[in-house]
C-alpha cells in the first residue's frame, strides 16, 4: 500500500492492463480474442458471486448495455419476493476480463442490479451500496478517495465432508499438511507437517502449497488483480495468505471476489478445496482479513502527520475512534457468521480487544510502522474476516470512520502492551468484540444510524440483512445439537 499502480508499473511487473473500458472496446476485445461466451456476474446479499452466461454474439448484436438483461431475483439470497421477482442486470464494461477459469473463451463482466419498474439501482445490490459510499465520501469533502488493502486468509484442504440429520451431525477435514496426520500410514508418510501455530513462513517441503499459490498469484495478475506477496500462514493443515495491492473501495471489492473465484477454482483444478470459513480447525488460528485503509485528498494522504503518534494525523485518530465506537455493530457485517465467533476468541492472535496501537498485533486497530513514507501511512483494522461481503464490509467501515471524523470521536490512549498478557483487572477495563453473532446483530440493530447517512445503507438493507442472518444462519445453528454436547452431557 505504498504507491499507486501506473500502467508502466503494470507492464514492468507483468500485470495485465489491456482491458476494455467502454462497450465499443468490449466488442473489439470480443472479436480480437475470439470470445465465444459472455458471463454476467453479480453479488448476492451474503457475498457470493452469482452468474449466468450468453453467447458472445448476443452481446455484439443486442442492446444489453442500455436495456440490461433480465433475471429472477426471487431465487437470490436476500433479494426479491416471488411476486416481484423480475430484475435487470446492466454490465459494467470497466470490469470486462478474460475469465481465467472457463474452458471456452469467456468474457467475465460484473453487473449492477436495477429494478425493471422504477429503472433505478436496486437498494439491496451490494455493489450499489459500495458506489454510494464512495460518492458520499466525496460529498462530505473530508477526502476525495479512500484506499483499501485486505489481507484475506484461507485454507486449502485435501478433503472435506460434512452432514447433519435429525439423529446425527459431523464434519471431517483432512490435509496432507495437518499435524494430526503425523502418525497416519500414508505409504509412505514423509513427515514435514507444520505443527499447530507453527505454519508461518516455513519453506517446502513443509509448505506443500507453494506452487499452487504461485499459480493463483500469476492467474490473478493476468486478470488485472495486482498481487504483491503470497505465503503460508500460521495454522497447520494448509492455511495461506495472498495479498492484493490496494485500490479504491468498489474496485477492491470487485478484486476480492475475483480473488476468491480464482483461489477456489485453482484449488479444485489440483483436486483440493479452498475455504474462507473463519474457523474450520479446532485448536489453531482461524482465517482473518486484516483491512488496511486510508483517506486521501488528491495526492495527499490525510492519515499522515510526521509529528503524531505513530506518524498518524488527528483525522486518522478520529477515524479510529469511529471504528472502535461502532465496532460491535460493525461485527454484524464484518464478522457475519456464527463460526466467526469461534475465531474471535483470545489466544489465537485474534483481534478481540477494541483498542489501537502501533505495531501491536493483539489490538483491533494496528498502525503499521514498516515505512516512514507519508504515502504508506494507513491503519489496519484486524477484526474483519474473509467470510464477509466486501462491498458491505468496506462501506460500513468507511461510514464508521467518517462518523468518527465528523464527531471528532477520541479513541483514547494507544495500548502498546501485549493485551493477552495484561493482568485480569487491567484487561477488564478494555472493551472487546461481541461473543456471538446474535450479540453482534443486536448491536447492529441498535446502532446503524451512522450507516444511513447519504442513503448509503437503507433501512431496508439493514432489516433484511439482520432478518436473514438470524433466521437462516443463527437460528439454524442454535437449534441443532453440537457433537461436543454429547461428550459433556450424554451420561448425565
């Protein structure tokens, strides 16, 4: 997150740059690359890409750019009811890219969602919310641009099985790297399995996923997603991280969905499976998504002050104040699963403590000190995770930070101690994240006015999100017996 990516940078670094940006350029790109299929992608409310495809000739000959193309919104999570199911997709030509997964030459295009009756953008379209957040930032005149750099962690496993019935329930994960397999007869077992919490940075043969991550990195760069670094992560069993160079809010959310798409499909190509589930393995680190963020006015980084604590400005402190004040509500969006709160517990490098610090990775907000370059100054919010919808998560964090600036919210004193080593009486004074999804949703229900400013989020979106999460996720998990309950209670 130190410099902007110029076209010259892209050429020198092997990042693909010859992408179309207008409908006419898309048509020429289709003809030049002999594209046969157009794949329209869009985002459902929880955060998964959906898609359908048409013959390339239909895009060349039709009026899709102006009129859009219809689809059934009632079948998409968090969208329309069945009696009002018709919706329209309008492709965004600036997102057109040769799909890196499909067998036949396919052009992938991200779409925006519109109501066919009002012809207006659909309020529950996550990408529309992200675009409104960027527009609102400009209207406040606080800054012209926000930049975002998520570090999304994930696991690559060799096998996953799970099922649930009225009289049974189980999951089973396996990985050749798993420390639990040191004694398995693998004919032969070659050892070199990262121990629990010791998976950070070992070279091959401990790291069996080097070549797969390199393939992912090179594929992403061909799609225009600039990857900076990849490496093995802390947990045993195949935990990885691939970092994307920062970009603007909506563009970064677009990139993050392409990131997940490429990782899942390349893993599958190698007969493996990737997951962004926050806590799939007991007794080891979960997968977070530390989100670097900063505000700029033209070419000036507004978070930098050479005389400030950790070289951050007063504006930056207020932004942090907004994140910390609204952290409980934010968790309903940035840590949005029941499984999230198995990651957000002390002892596994999880950022549960709602304080800020320079360098201290046990704080929810960290200020990286890698460089004294004013352009590199940003904050790192460590509580989010890759299970979130990035359009909603980035927008919600921006709105919280702006609320902090608008109301000059003081984040208090920085804490530069290891928060996990504090005495109990000291730790009791420090606020922490919610303990469960239902507590986070309660907080979001009570504290979301800051998100409604500028009509970025609407009441309809907040209410639909909370209802979906409670009814379709929290209640579904709450109603089912847990396997460990049998160990604890069966012999009572």
